[in-house]
C-alpha cells in the first residue's frame, strides 16, 4: 500500500491510508480529522481510522489529571515537613531569596514566604479548544465558523523553554505549545505489543516501566499530532493569508515565529542501539514531507526545518554518527544528539582549536542534571562559585554551537524555583527546562518586558 491509497472498508469500518496521511483535496473545515491507531504492519507502520469527536490531546492525557492532583497534595505535605526540618536543622542560610529578602538572617522568612507563594502559584490551564479547533483536532460537530484560519497560534509568543517530561501534562504537546515552549520531551521504551494478533515492537511513552500503556505511543502522542499541525500550517490556503512566511518555504508550529524549528527530544530508556532504528522508521512520514532538520554532509551544513529531533538518554553517540544516509529512507542524517554539558571538553583535549567532538553538525543540546553538575546541597540563588561553573559550561556549549540545558532544577518553593531560573538565565543558559509551564511563561515574559 502506498501513501496515495484511498480509504477502503475493512471489517465494517473505513481504514485510512498509512501513518499521518491527509488528503490534499479535502475542504478546509474537514482537512484535519482526529485519528487513532488501528492496525500496523512492518512495511507501512500504523493504519489510521476516523474516530469520535474527541481531541487527540484529550485522549493522550487520559488519567493524567487525577495523577497530577495527587502529586500536588503529596508535594504540599512534603513542603510542610521541609519547613520544619529546615527550622530544626538551622539550615536557613541556604534558603534565602534575593527577590524577597536581602538579609540572609531573615532567610527562614523568605523560605516560608516562598513556600506560601508556591501553594498559591497554581493557575488553571487555559481552554485549548480554540487552538485545537484551528488545527482540526476538536469536535467535528461544531457550527461556529472560523473568522481567520491563520490565527491558530497568532497570539502566542515563543519562549526559550523546554517542556520537561511533557507526557505528564493534562494535554501533552498542546499545553507546551499554548505557553510558547519551543521544545518538548518524551521518554520512550521499546516494548513488544500485540497488533493484529502478532507481536511487534513499538515505542511506548512513560517515565517508568509501570507507567507504560499500549495506547500511549510516540506516534499517537507526538508524531501524529505534529504531522497534522504542520500539514495545516503548510497548506496552500493557510500560507496564502499569512503576513510573515518562513524564508525556507516551510511554516513552523508558531505563526509568530515561522522560521523557528520545534524540538522533539526523545529520551531513550531502553537499549540505545536497538531503539534508534525504530525511531528512524517512525519518522519516515515527517521525513517524506521534508519537515525534519538535517545535516547535509556534502555541504557541511545543517538545514533547518520545522521539526528538529534530538536523541537523548541511552542513545549511543557513535551509533548516530555512523548512520548511513541511505538507511531508513534517509537522504541525510536528520536526528541530532543531546551532548553532555559537563563533559564537552573531555574529548577535545589535544585537538586543534575549533575542531570539537560535539558540535552543531551532530548535536543540538548540551544537557546535564542541575544537582549533579552545579550543586550538591541547598537551594536558592547560586553562589559565585556555582555561577562561575554555569558560565563556564554555557560558554563551552556556545563555542560548539550548542544550546545549554539544565534539567531537574528545583521545582518548589515557587520563590526558590524562580531564583534558580533567574540565576541560570543571567548566566546565559540557552533554554530553561521546566515542569511548570505557566510560571515559566510568566517569568520569561516579565524578563522580555523589562
């Protein structure tokens, strides 16, 4: 079956053509129906079927909302215990907050105030119905007409932030887009699942093995929605009415930044060598549309496209570099590495200046866990020593054309979290890795309007 196959009837239901297929001649109002995985084979990947008028975002987030509420309750209990421990252990000097208290002797007040801030620092997620509707993900029975088909992300300003563990959110991917994040993260495990009475490998999304579900795959939660979004954004009708068009002929996720490449970071939790080929196969539909950023070795140049795929976790760097360009339908290598920020200089000793092992031709990010690299204990503003260490690592990443990223930064209290963000941004970090999208959006917006 090729990509131009028309819908056929099988066992009483209509089956669409292979993964991500959208008919070019469909009307604007029905261009992008919801889809869900139905069947899959080794040659063509998923077959898709029309489904009920429930958005993919809602489907992907099933069960996450209750989990988030329970997590928040447990977090509040931990916060109260933490305050008591800090008081009894007389660790208050570690918790001062510049933005609230200037005298370190008053730091316990700052810590408590920051915790109170955190408890009330919750904002209801805005209604995503409008943006989903514009992209064709919402209910098919709606009767309200669009006033302007070009305004799906018209009022969203992009922010240099990465949605850490994005799949935990109420609306994975879509919440990140709503708040202007330019990067999302999905942890993947290779698992054998039963498809059409046969066992075959697929990529399931989750933080731990116990979180995995067969209906939460990399394809259904990220690749398929991104394909549909980019199909809409790059349709002739949509491009015709846009004022600002991408200079390379492609429109990215954001109307306000058409040239901005959206980053999908895939954190591999299983064996990196065996997982990489599966990822490459599942990227084929996006590759066929020329929507993946790639490295042209003949021109020694990185060609930017609407989506950049970054491989992290257990991915083996040498496997990525050794990819034959003809493999998996690839004309060029279109996946990049997440380099170790704290070890960038290790393989470069003795090499001529500028000949870096990790560089922009093979990597996109340079990342490290905040606690492991920057500090071992305490929370709050960075000391001068820690700030100098961040600056050194950030500058090493910049010299190699990479974007620096610290993950697992403190998430609470709110005041402490913001103080750490402030320090990292002041020291030049390339992108904030965040768990609280609303707060990060407000924080970065405030900095932009100074």
